[in-house]
C-alpha cells in the first residue's frame, strides 16, 4: 500500500492505494467518481480521459502514484457548479451529441483540452486531437460540429470558464438545428 | 455515485431478509405493479401521477442510445399536453403489461419500440389525461369542454389547478373504457420535439450505467472463463491470488473461476496469478477458415430449405451468372463492457445492470439459481451501447451465480478482452447469388444462404432455459421453426424484396457448427443487404444500366423504396461526383423502414477513403426528427466499421481478437461527412435504430467497384 495525495477537481484527496493502481480505478472504486469510464484498459478508446494539470491523459493506463501532488480534473469538475455547464458541455447539448453517452465524458475532456490550446481548431485539428476517442454510436459528425460551436461559445465568454445555466431547464437550451436537414416532403 | 434512494431502499429490504414487494403472477389476475404506490393515480402500468403532481413514466424499453427515453416521454407528453421535459422517466422493472404485442416478452429489439408503442403509450397517457380532465371538471364545476390540460395543470378561462390538486378526485373516478387520441394535425411535440431528455446527464457524467452502481460492502468480481467456448475448469490453484491485496474469495462458478476483491484492479491483478487447468472444449479445433470452407461445401452438397419462391422456374431463361459472397463473425463491442451487480439472499436475488430483455433474463437467472422468477428483480440502468449484445442474459446469470455462491453483494465487471472474446457474434454467412439474363433482361434472381442459426445458437449455448413453461406462443413458434431447419434471421433482407423479376427464389442451408452467435444491430439484414444490393449492382453493370435507373426499373411500382432512392439520388447529385470521387448506391428496407444511401469514395494506394454519405430515410412520421437523423448517422458509422474493418476470427475454438487494436472501430479522422434527409409521411412511425446499417456496406462496395472495377464480395472490403 502507498499513500497518495493529489488535487481532484480543486479538492485535496488523500488515500491509501495499492502501488500500480491506475488512476481510473482510484477515481471509480476508491472515490466513487464514476463519470470517468472504463472502456478498454489499454489507452485505446479514450473513455477514461481526464486532465492532469490541464493535459489529457488516459487514466486507465496511468499509475495513480504519478499524479501525487498534481491536479486532476474529471468530467465532474469541468463546470463551476452543479447548476452550470462548461461551454463544451453546452455545445454538446446544442448539437444533440450523446446517444448511449458512455464515451462522452472522455470525448468532452479531450475536446476541452483541444480548445484550451487552440481556440479555433480546424477539422484537421479536430481529427488529430479526437482520434483517440472511440464512439461506437458514431456521434463523430456531431462532435466535430459541437467543437466548432464550443469555440464560438468560448469566444463569447472568454473571461468566464463556464456558462451559467442556473437550475438547468432543458426547455431553456436552444437546440442548434443548423445540422438538421429536415422534413423533405417529396 | 450512489444508487438512487429508491433502489437502495429496495436492496436494503433484500439484505434485511425478504423482498419488499412480491409479485403475484398466478392465474390471470393482474399482477401488482412493481412501481405501485398507494397514494398515486395509477390507472395503468405506464403512467402515474404522485400526490405532489409529478407525472412519472415507466420506461419499459432500454435506452441504449437509440433515443427511446425521449421518444416514449414525448408520446406520453403529447396526450397530456405537457412539455416532455416535465415528465419524470423511471426505468421499469418487469411487469407482464410491458410485454410486447409482437414479441410476447418485455424486450428491446427489432427497432420496434416506437412502432409498437405509438398507440399503447399514447393510450396510457390519454387515460391519465381523461381522468385528470374529468377531475378538473368536478373541481371547477365546469363542463370538460371548458378546460384544458397544460404543462401539469388544468386550466380554464378563469383559473387553473395543478395536478396535485386533482389527484384525490381523479383516484375516485372510474377509468374510461375508451379514450380518444389526439389527431396528428394537433400534435405539439410529436414530430416537433428535437431535444434529448437524457443528454444533460450524459454530458455531465451523471448518467448512471450499470457499471457505475455502488452497493454497500459489495465486492468486485472478475471471472476467468475458458478461452475456448464451452470449456470448463478442471482444477485451479488460487493460493497466490488469495495472498494479494484486497482479495477476499476465489471460487468456481459453473465451470469458470471468480476472483472477488475490494476493487476491480485488485481482482484483475490477482486473477492473472490463478493457475488454471481447462477441460476440453466442445468447439476445440473449430476455425473460422474451416467453417467458411464448410459453408462453401454445403452450398454444393445441400439443397437447403426453400424460404421463398415467386414466379415459375421455367421463366429463368438465358445465360446464368453466379457470384458467391462471404461475411465474417462480428463483435458488438459496446463501449461499456458487460457488467452486473447482484445481491443474493435466501429469499431472492436482485440485479442492477443494463439489459435489453429483462423478461428472458428473469427466466435464465431462475433457471441457473433455483429461485422462482417472482423472487428475482432486475433494475435496469442506462446501457452503454446495446446493439443486440445486451439481449443476452449471460452476464446477469454470472453475477447472480457469483453472488449466490459467495454470499456477498458483488459487481461483476468484464474486461474489454472478456467482452471481445465472450460475445454472441453476428453470424458468418455465405451466399450464392445467381441470375439469368436473356436479351439484356434479367429473368431470374436466386439466393442460396448458408449460415448458422441464431435461434439455434440460443438452444446450444444459452443455458438450458429455452423452453420454460412460461414462454409464450411467439417464441415457441420460432423454436418450432428450428426443427424445420429454418431461421427467419438468416434470410431476412433477401426475401420480401420489392424487386420484381420473372422468377425469384431464396433457399437456406443451416450450418450446424458455430461459436455463439446473437442478434447484432440489424441482424440478418446486416449481411443480406450487402449480398442483395451488391448483386443488384452487378446485374446493372452486366446489363449496362445506371445503378439507380436499374433499381427503379425493377422495383415494384408501389414500392416505398422508389421515393427514398430518388430523394437520395437527387440530394447526392447522383452521377456527378466531385472530381476524383466515385459513387455507389444501395436501398434497403428493414424493420419496416426504408433507407437509401449514396457513398462517395476515392481510392489510392489500395486504400478506400469515404468522403461523404448521403442518406434518405422513410420511417413514417418521426416522433423526434433529430433522433431519426442521429440514428441514421449512427447506423452509417456502425456500418462503416463493419464494412472497412470488422472481422472476428476463430482458431481452435477461441476468438483471436482481444481489444480495439485488433478489432478496430472507425475513428473521428475516418468519419465522413453525412447528410440525412427524411421522406416525411403521415403514416404511423416505424423504427430507426437498425435500418441505417444495412445499406452502407453495399453502397460502399458499389462505390469501390465504380472507382476500381474490382467487385469485392467479402467483408471487410479489402482491395487486391
């Protein structure tokens, strides 16, 4: 057993773990933070993506002892509060991205990291940054559009890290329907 | 994330000794609803209104991405005149009223949820609405015609009252014998509502999948299974594993070995140290290559069973043209690996998981554990992908047995490798397509299918519970079909074609040997559309006709496929692809929905690049137009993975692939531009979860033919 101390979503965590335990299982099994998902255990699918000091890592293959003294952000820590959304989450809603939703925590964490370094990514930038995240439901076309939309939203609220949506009301989200090629009556 | 308070209370009741609520399934008496609440207005199994005015919908279908959570709520909301977002959706436990009129079991599959419940759920909601309206009339002493329901209230010109204020009166009223459903021209939400009610939970990490459940003092189990299908453990040595940190128990469970520890990582690490001796597998020596060779042999040696015949054989005149097609086994590869949490006591078993057919699972768990169905409860969760994999009950049975044998609450978690190697695969299949052509006219079209039977796979591999007494007529009929060497899934998509040729025939030869197979998104259509629509393209080419024109010339005059095909062709600029690109087309009907796709590709250095897919769909009216589009996009990407990459191979009775490096899934950088267009009709809705998949492979293969002149008759597509 080894002691581990690190910052998780802004809060100090201290716990005792088996050496070699991947960060993913510290999050899920020790801390019951289940927003970060297990998909492959080999860093191949990206479902377990979290941020280590702001950079995306695959937590299923990252020994937790290496995050000692460092800062981890998970999907639960992206927005400022329970009632708020990060612009990337907001864009995901506007573009109706999730289907089964299982991979989306990882997708969103990868997208947030991309936008932190590149405020206006091209499609090629998105391909490159997002190729490590598998979505079996095939939401890729919408993820691409949502990242472009998040870049717009971030630009509009450049000073704030989050978009306030107090007491979230689904009726208040304006769906971006520019992608909907709808209602051909022939 | 803690399990919901409601679920926890129920499970506490089990731990305390005895299920809190028993079911009475005897006789024809209506069983009490598992979600029954004495104070609620609850005229049927689907909907209830609580004393606080909350409207709760029991979601009796599994949400696995296809959008049924939103779709069902939208249909109920329509009759209640309330924003769908105001309805509380709960995952239903099994109840006989949730059985389907078509499948006779409570199951989510066959793209049938919306189609089969378009009337059922609206009637259930209209019944609640009628009671509330009558109660409001009494409350206000007004005629019903003077008031309306709106967003959880009854309103009239001079005032309003929330549902909470109507519950007492409504509960005293008799349920209406008949209800009138809204006319489609009055729909406010159906056909207009485009949001997803499950999206917020899924972008914030708060959605609860089976794998996310926590239970007090539960251990995590990993199960070591024989790498060869059907093999059982002869002996094992767990002394090293038992000395590892966190490990509590190592036990044999029905031929496999379970390692139970405090955490998944501890269990997985310890499992690697267990020394195992496996007994002989009934499938030892089986290879996918030899199975394919056997199918090619069966094509010649067996006549098979005639499934469909139209016209007179004597009409098949002219030169004969044959082509043999093959497809491999495929894994479902849901993003969430199989898992289930089970708690067993002397009185019964409770299971929390994501599953598509809790009805069948109840029987299988009962069979495996010796408990009665009424002593077992299954609490369904969000499914991290289903695609047919979670129709199977194997992982629930495993968890239930581990919990029963260990006496501990246990969460069984499969690794990706377990998942890849322990699937129920899309069957491999070989088809000989044949046509006769006289004077440049096709005079016959014939298909001979050689494939294993999925329903036969059930019998062979899914415990011994296939014929329990409770099984209703529908399934008995299907199993009866087995005795006659037929399996509708093997030939679906080849039969009931809208193509008209003077003589048409389909025969089926059942291959008796297979690894476990199952229902894979679009089932038989997933391969049979590839065979049919590729061969149709071959015939267009041999008769020197444009592929779209050839199809239109041979589709029945009243075929729904015509409009869909024409729309796709118009939107894709058929015949005028961008420079350097080539187009392929396919149109197919599955699960009562018609989809046409046109794929633009380019080929260089033996690599196929997919630039764009234009899709047209006709599924009757759309409940949620954007979810229809999402499902087409989803089917296209799923189909691309299968067409370009998917292949499970078997050597000596064991699957060779293990994870996403050797069973690749299409990624963002390979994902093409996709456009989806709907042919809007006023017809009742049909399903969209599966029909987007079948046309993709043939449309792509046809585009590759246009680009290279190579006719690829095997999936995945590989250029020579």
